[in-house]
């Protein structure tokens, strides 16, 4: 996962934007991202769900450096 994508997820996670209900306990947030080498911005959908641990699934994936969202 690129550092731009990681920063985007971290910023969205901590800024409390208006998340939409995606059903079955999931919430989604739609945004755009433009990575180096891309000629145009592309839509990105960030999904999250409540986790029993104190860290969110996204934060844990970023910290563990596991490319689970954008392989």
C-alpha cells in the first residue's frame, strides 16, 4: 500500500467524516485519490466496521504493513 493511501485512510479515520451505513455493521466513505503516475483522480471507497479491540482494523493493517485494502 502506498504512503499516500495509508495517509488518506489515517486522515479519514481520525477526522470523523460523514460515514454512510453500508449494511451488516459496515460503514463506508467515498473519496478520490490520485497516486503518482496516474493521469486522473480515481474514486476510492473506504469501509470500516466496529472492532472489539481498541485499535481499528484499518489502523492495525497499516501498522502491521499488511496490504489488505489495496493489494
